[in-house]
């Protein structure tokens, strides 16, 4: 399931405002700019994860077509982890 832009925006705003309200951070920039930066980072992260998932799905299905006895879910998970490791991405 892909996360919508509005959900990312709400999550980033909640994160920044919550940390600032607790005194965990003292923003040195405007809160809106900070939220925009967090939104950009989160969007890139979710997009990378979606790309990895799509690639793992294709690779797993290709292997299952060659060998029907494979567990597609386990195979997809293993491929996804290897792709993430290769890209230096934490899942």
C-alpha cells in the first residue's frame, strides 16, 4: 500500500510539532521549512521502498514461474532484503 502525500505531510507536521512541544528540539529554522524538509526526506524514503518492493515482486514471480515449489512470500522477502542491503537501505 502506497502512502499518500497528505499522510506524509500530516506525519511530518506531527513529528516536528510534537518534538518542539516537548522541548526535544529547538527549531533554528521556520517550522514550515522544517516540515517541508522532513516531507521531502520521507517521500524519497517511501519511494525507494516502493521501488524495492516492486523489483522484488517481479524477481520473485519470475523465479516462481521457473520453479513452482518455491514459497513466493518467503522468496519475495529474501529478495527485498538483499536489494535493500545492496542499496544501503534499511527496511
